[in-house]
């Protein structure tokens, strides 16, 4: 089995590393959060004292980080991956970043004689826990095939998307569509209620009809309808407003850069901007449903519980 360095033990990184450990790999993890390190260690991850320590002797390196700036900082510079990883190490980034940053990682890795694949995921924390994530791989064909083997213990689907940055391009478009669907589901759930429809009954209609979508099936923003919905847990995040806003911002940025008009994406982004500006960015992205309500209150959400 392989020794793997994992940089970034967040909500996704912890369950993903757990599957690698279960598959027999040795995983050396590093994160700036002590709580994240404790949680990862409970799943069998060896916690490194520094990123350089995690990289020592690793045959493969995964990064799973919140922002493009974090990815650039982790790869570059005297303390970075390119300067400290084993020369034979295979590099993969699962972070959601802009396409330019992903291609920068490819170019920098190539210049430093490392193989690199962009390997973003879809499926959220539920998919990470279950080992059923969809991986979207971008890079040279031989590198992509190699990456497919490494990600297999964490994956339900592995899709080869093409050349450098194509994995992250697919992820950004996918998440753009997801978050537009979140807004549609938010508004639909509130309109259905205002028209007197039982929430579970309407959900059953949408689930087998043309209104079906991932957020409708998994995240319906009314308590007691879908067990996996944040609405059952005071909208505690499975996919936070902060991260959703970041992803949608990157998609809208890509539209601006390529000349594609994205009015629905821009509107969804404005809702996420509002969520963050009102101090609710750590709550689930489906809390944008609050802005569709007639009176500003939302079933399943009690702000007082956030103050405890």
C-alpha cells in the first residue's frame, strides 16, 4: 500500500482520508485546526507536526483546501509542496478553485518535474462519508489514469474530463447548476406552502416530475420531508453559505472571462452574498430559503439556537 500525504483535514478531508486508511494506505495528514487533526486521528490518520513533515516519504499528495489563495500558498514557496515533496510524489488537488489557479498548479508542477491532476469532487459530506463521491479528473491521460487508482476508495464515480483544468471546469459548472437549483427549490417550497400544499405531498410530486433536482431530493428546505436536509438540524451546514458563495463567485467569474451571460447564476450569487453579509455564511446554503418567505421566518430555523 501507499504512503499518502493529505493537506487540509476539513469537513470533506476527514471522511475522505478515513476511506484511504480503510483501504490499507498510510495517510499522513496536516491541518492548522487542532480539532480537525483530532477528528482525523480518530479515523486512523497519522497527524504530522507540519506540512513538510506530512510530505516526508509520501508517494502521493492530496490537497483539500478552502480557497484558491490557500492552494497557491501550499504549493509554492520554500515551505511548499514543490520545494519539499519527494521528487517521485504524485500530486492531486481536490479543492474547488478557479480554472486559472488549477492550470497554474499544472504548469508549476510540470516545471518542478511533478505529475499533477486536478481532482475536484461532488457529493458533499454525505458522499464523502459513504465513499460515493464523484471525482472529475483533469490532466494528461496517463496521469489521470494514475489518479483514478488513488481516488477509487473514496469514489462512486470517476469521470475523466480531459486536459489541464478540465476537472475543475466541470466542477464549477456543476456547482453553478446545483446552486441555481437550490434557489429554485427554496422558492418552490415556499410557494407550495403558501398555496396550501402539504410539504411532503408536494415533494413527492416534484420527486417524480420535471421539478426534480439534487437539492429537491437531498436538501429540501422544509423540516420533516427529507432526512438528509439541513432544515432538520436548524440549517447547520452540510454545504455552507460561505463555500457555496465562493463556488458561485468562481463560476460567475468564469462567465465574465469567457463572455457567457449568466443571469440566473448572478441572481443566485446575490442571495448567497446576502446570506454571508447577514452573518449566516457558516449556516447551510439552503438557508437562502429565508429570503423567499412572506414574513422573514422559516420553519426549521431558530436563530436563537445559534447563540448558544
